[in-house]
C-alpha cells in the first residue's frame, strides 16, 4: 500500500512539473508569432523555448503538432546555431532569424531522428520550428520576417 501511494505521488509530481504529458506537449509559455511573407501574414501559436533546458528538449518525442503551431527557440544574443532532429518524430521546417526577425535561412522538410546538423552561415537570434511544408504553404522565403517581442521592433 505504501509503495502504491509513493508511486501515485511520484506520478502526480512528474505531471505537475511538466516533464510528462500524455499528449507529448510541453508546458512552455504560449505566445503569438506572426510570419510575414510577400503573400501576407500568418499567425502561429508558439511555445517559447528560452531556457537551455527547453531548447534542448525542443519538440522531441511529439507524435504531431497542430497546423498553425510551432516552437520559437530564443537564443538571446545572435550566435552560430546548429540544430538536429535526434529523437524528433515529426518532420519540421526550421526557420532561422536574425535579431530583427529577418529570415536568413529555412531548412524545409527535415528528416525525423536524423543526427545531421542543420545550420546557416550567419549568426542566429532565434529558430522557429513549424510543421514540414509550412514555409512553402505560406510562401516564406529568406528575407521574410518573424514578428514577436524578442526581435528588435517586433513587439
């Protein structure tokens, strides 16, 4: 009986800390990110990964993600960034942006579980991950823009 109570308390503790959820989703803050292209603007509900722990976990182990949802990785100051898809089940488009939110590169249709590094040659302030095919669907190309308070003039 004591063991069962202990296991139940451990499970409740794990669930309340956001480390485990049945749907695979995290408990990161949700904010709107606007993607501006020559075709117009598209709003996304984005999880904000602004800590080392949140950035390390990213979208790992998720079975799916809603259509206009994503994860915005905020790296603070612009720097060289390399991403990978290890332990990520779903294919993504990775959108690399500078400190003004200008899109400097897009890695489309990434390969799930791949350990190949994905990077751009310029320093990156943020990476916005969305479902594979989204960049093409909304007409996003380098030179487009992400609008969010983390970017200069993006509030």
